[in-house]
């Protein structure tokens, strides 16, 4: 799992780098509303994700899930001021199947 807190953090995957860059561009006027970006990688457990986010990713309602070519993007708003987290989930082997199934069921088309 990767935790990204600023736009200068190195991300190897070019599609993910583009998606993360868009997130930081969108919050550039109000960067304090973004807690961090969590990148879920193969082998990450639900317990590890819950420990980082402070809630169950399967049980908490997300604002939206967007499907991109190689990634799912989940947005969770946790504060009345718009504060929240972004989660990027790779569409690769080794990702929790329940998490992938939730994304496939509820995602709307995105870009990249």
C-alpha cells in the first residue's frame, strides 16, 4: 500500500500518476480537504486498509467509484467541510476479491 500526501511523491505507473495529478489539481484551491490518497496494492488486506483509513472500506458509503482503464477510484468524504480520502485500487491479481466486486458493481465510467 502506498500513502500519498503530496503531488511530488514518485508514482511509477503513468496512468496512476495522471489520475493522482488530477486529484491534486482538483483540490489545489482547498488542499486541506484531502487527507491523503491511498493506493491499494496486491496483497493488502482489508484490516490494513481499515487501519489506515479508520473505517471499513466495504462498510462505509463512498461518494463515488469511478472505473478507469487499470484502476478504480473511490472517494470517501468523512467531514462536513468536505474533508476525505481518495483510494485507488489496481485492477490486478492479488487484490481482495470482495473489494474488486464492490467496485465492479458500483463504478461509473471514468477516464484513462
